[in-house]
C-alpha cells in the first residue's frame, strides 16, 4: 500500500511539471532548452539549464538570455573548449570570439574605409593590427588603410601610422611620396618624392606644399613620359611637350609620326 502511494505521488509530481517534455528532449542537454515557452516551444529559461548543457562546456554559452543560451561574459568563454582549443576567449554578441581578430558585420563599411571593424562602446573601432590590415592573417589586405595609407597600428580605437617603416611599405609612399610618419599619418618628403613611381614616370620628383610635383624641366627630361610621349618640359607643376624638339625624340614620333607640338602634346 505504501509503495503504491509513493508511485502515485511520483506520477503526480511528474505530471504537474510543465517542463517535463522539454527536459526529456535532446535539446535540453545539448542547448539548455529545458523549459516550455509561451508558444509551447522549448526555451532556455535559467542559467542553471544552460550551465548543464553541452553548449556551455564546448561553446561557452552558459547564460540564459532571450530564451537561449549565450556567452555573456569572458568568464563563460575561458572555461569552454572554444577558448582552450581555438583561442576564442572573449564574449561578444552572445558568442565567444577572438576580439582582436573579430569583424562585426555592422561595421562593414567603416572597416573597409578606416579599419574600424568591431563595435566598442557602441561605436566601430580598431582594436588591433588585424583590423587595420582588414585581415586575420599577418599580411595586410591590398585595400586596407594599412596598405594604402600606411596606417597599420591600432591606437585609441583608430588606425594610425605607427612608424616610418609602416609608411614606407604603403601605396601612399610608392604613389605619392608619403614615406615618413608624423603625428600618426604618413607625409610626403623630398626623399620620398624622388623614390616614388611618379617621379620616374611623370617627373614629379620635387616636394612643394606637402605634395610631389614637377620642379624643373630636368626632372621631366629624366622621366619615362619624356621618352615615350615627348613630355619633356616643366609647366605649372607638370611635364608637357614644350616644343617640336621634345616630340622628335619621343617614341610617339618614331613609331606614330607624332612629331609636332600642339597645346602641350605631340601630334601629327
């Protein structure tokens, strides 16, 4: 008689547990979805349910939020396999990530133009060289602010030029002579202008008002555009064809009979 009483009591307690179906389901042990929600679907209702789930041990999702288990703190992540095995030890957006290498989709445009790739205090920011590189690898993306402008160092949430060496490896140095770091940006120098590609091609080898420009006809004479197109005379900071003589020594004259100067160009 006593045994029958306990069986009846157990049946009564079990029957009165509204979450019994969810607790028996696999999603309870895997994802912490152990309680019945308003729409009768199984949800994560308590931190305890999450902490007993596989997702807590493996993915650091140990806290209940908005009916699901999420990673709400770095401590959640640091105790999980995702941190020890994959180095994803920072809680961000409910998941465990490597914060310095994480790229937030909400910051896509700012990431592309300025290297501000992750939300920090409500704003897109740069936290590491990977954001300035726009790459998780050790080499910067060709379209990044690092490669284009030499701003490869994350400082106070922004990408800045951390050294002259960073400037020297940038397209800004190669194309615009901006090869020296000053106050976090790459600036043009007289030496940089002489090294830039445009000096050899178009004769813009002199520094004037912070820009590389054509300083003399001698610089035009040494340029590729002089030999190719007869642009051998300096005028208003650029190289032009200054005379028929300029045109007659050019490839345009030899190959295409464009041996006469008109309006600064060589024509037939």
